[in-house]
């Protein structure tokens, strides 16, 4: 049986709007108005049933027998007439004009009348107004009126622009809730060292009232991510930390092997940058940077069709990227320039069907890595802008690993007619020196230098792909073994970022980043990407200013 009525075709919203519009017209014509809102010497005529239905404030007054219900007059003292008028208009029409000039008074009245939808409209209006100049005013406003979404937007803005805030006068006026959020948040664009120094400076702006809160906020930091030099400085020199047994205990708990570390304070005026891993993406045609802490990607510059689809490796010197293509061609790009254009360099002397390269003392050193007989070395002098032939390496072989320090280039392992090599040689730009062999002979490994140690990871030994990790202590010439990587790897790259070691590998559409925490002695997979197409030898490390 069909129903004898049909509500589906009836537009309830249209009906409600039409009725409310009629009531608004009646209000403006003073028809059936039975309530007067008095603001100063001005009177606004309305319908009490409409006011009671729309506003908790009016409903609570009109629900009882009192002077307002008996006289039909509600007096609003200390209220702004224009704002009250706009609130009444909003009740009848659902519309309101919010401006930079009226939002403050309008919110006060809307909040008093408990007009939740209007309060939300004002808060939404302010979300688009958050700037460094207006931030403190809007943030204070949001907290006074408990605008939860607006508070969240202010917090997000603070996290993103934290370093910039530190150099504004507004920073000293951050309240406890805001400084607590930005220090504890893992989304804040700053290292734990930097956040700690900022917290200390904020506390000292008003030491008497803020020192009691210092301990609680300080203990929300991630102590595993402190640099060893600043950790030691805090333990030995910072009064705010030394006064708290809990603060000292938290730092000491995460402090390993600080005896040889030089204590160093943090300077907030230092240029603050993100440590990122760069990669050449064949699909997008962009050089992209992955920031491991927040797992975000940033486009740096365009690649070039001259080399993107061929084999090459990358070296960074300062703000210039050098692409060393297999063969004899090379290119460079200042990736920070307003007009970043690839420039082709003079041809190299040696035709390398495979090569390894490293930056050392303002020059790019290219090692012929073509086969087991390879020995040739040449360099591109960034000042002379030309290539020079260098002294051959003393041990021939290919699939070597290269790493440089301030004083030397280290050539590690490889493969030649004698099989896998465990040899380590160092080059100062003139002469080669032989160092103690590493424990594991291998080729195709990756290596980095950090705090006076050379770490060697992965590679191939015989028929086995390795996860083995060993380090060479430069000061005493000895080798030691660490925990292996989580996966065996070969032909990959390694970098030091923010005091940790990162490895990056691409193999058949899968790109993966793994991190070794030098303090905790733990490896972990940071991120794995599938369906990618990048130049597998194009990974490089750099720093980018925080935006």
C-alpha cells in the first residue's frame, strides 16, 4: 500500500528560511513584536519567542517570572549597540558582515548571547587573518573566547614559524600554554637543541613567574634527539637545568660517551636549517628533498634532460650541485639561485663508464670506478673552473667507497683481481697513505664520517650481500663493529643528518630510508616508497632554510 502522504519532496530548509524571512520583515515593521532590547538610549524591537529559541542567554531570562518578562524589556548594559544589532540581524537572517574593525566587539556580544554559530563564523574569519603581525592579538582572542579550532590554527602557525617568532617582540609574551605546546610538539620546525634554548630565553624574560613552570615544560622534550655537545653544556652550565634534579636526571639518562665531547651552547641567531636528503626524480623531473624528522617533501629545482635518463652520481659543494655523468660529461647547478640553470662543465680527462665522486676542499674528486684495473683520479677545481689530473690511487679496483673529512679523502674496500678488498687508503690532495685494513673485505659499501669516526656499512663480500656495520676510529687507528643494518644493502648512499646516520637506497621502483641512532645504537626504517623512479645513485645530503 502506498502512503497517503509524501514528505520527500518537501524542502524543509526552504520552508524554514521563508518563515524566518517573514518574521524578519515583521520585526522591521514592528508587527507583533513583544520584546524590547535596550542598549543605552536605543531600543530594538523583537519577538521574544524568536530570541528565546535562538539564544540560550535570552531563553534563560525569559523562562522565569522576573522584571524582564513582566515589562517586556531586557536592558543590555556595557554592550556595543552596533554589535547587538548585528547579532539580532544574524538571528533573523543567518547572515552577518564581519570586518577587521568589528570582530572583537561582535564576538563579545555573540559570546554573551551564546550564539555558537556566530562565534564559529567569527573564529573562521580570523583563521585567514593569522600573520606574524596579528598573531598575538588573535591567539589571545582565541583563548579568551575558547575558540578551539582557532587555537589549533594558532598552534599550527606557531610550530611552522617558530624560529621567526623567536626574533619578534611577541615571543616574550607567549603564555605558558602556547610555549608548552610549541616545545612539546613534534611538528615544531626546530631541533630539540633549538627549542630548549628558546625555552630558556623565554623563561628568563620573566624569571620570577616562569621559572616554576620550566621543569614541566623542559621534560616534554625528546632527550634522545639532543646533540651531545649541547647536552653536555646544559649539564655543566645551565642554572635552570642544574636547579632541577629531574631535568639533570633526564639529560644524564640519555648521555653516553660525553667524556671527549666539547660542551657547546646554542646560538639562536645562527642560521637555522633543515637537514634533508635530496634525490633526482625521473617521473616529476624535479630535484626533491625528503626531511626525515617530519617526513615531508620539498621541490628544490628542475632536473635536466641532458642527463636525467642516464647514469650519474651527485656531489654537493656548498650551494652548488655537481652531476658527474658516466662518460666524460659533468654539470653544475646553484640550487639556491632565483634562476637556477644547469651549466655544462668542460669534459673530464678520463672516460669513466662507471665512477665514484666526493667533495673535498672546494673541489670535486672523480675516481674511475669502471673495472678491477681502475686507478685514475681527477678533480674539478671550483675556483679555476677546470679539471686537473690527480695522483692515481695506490690500489687498483672498482666498487670502492669514498668519504672525505676536512683533511683527507678515504678510499675504502673495492674489488680487483685478488677478490674483495679490505684496504683503506687516505689522500690529502698530494700523497696517498695506507691505513689499517677493515675487518670485513667488501665492495659496493657506503661510508660516512661523524665525530672522528668513519662508518662503513653494507656492501658485498664474496656472494653475500651484507648488513654489516663497522667503524674506524681516526684518532687511534682501530676498527670496531656495531649493530648491522636491518637489511643487507649494496650500491647505496649514506649521510650524517642531525647527528644520526641515514642510508638511502633505490632498487626496482622501491626507495627506502634507514636511520642509525648513534646515541641509542639502534637502526630503524624511516620510510619506504613504492612505485617511484629515481636515479639510484643520485642521493645527496643538504640543508634547507626552514620556511
